[in-house]
């Protein structure tokens, strides 16, 4: 299966409205590809994952925006 598995965690999740996964082909211009609601928001650890089934050709850069 072609794609990129992204995984991240927040050790002290609190007051998060949403996580937005962003992708860029050049490392400068990022575009949202997914949003996820927080699991806990109770000042504890939460882990997340997103599978990008449509990465661009070449390098892909990702960041998580809250």
C-alpha cells in the first residue's frame, strides 16, 4: 500500500481545540490534509495517527498544527 503513516503524541494534552495535519511539497507552503479532535484534554498523554494515502511525488513534509 502506497502512502505515509504519521504518528504523534502529546504528553500533556490540555486546552486543544483540534489537531490539523498539514503537508508540503517544498517545506514552505503547507496545506491541511486532515483534522482530528483531541482524545483527552485532561493534561495527560494522548497518541494519534493519520495515514496519508495520497502523498505528492518526491519529498513530503508534514507538520501538526494546533
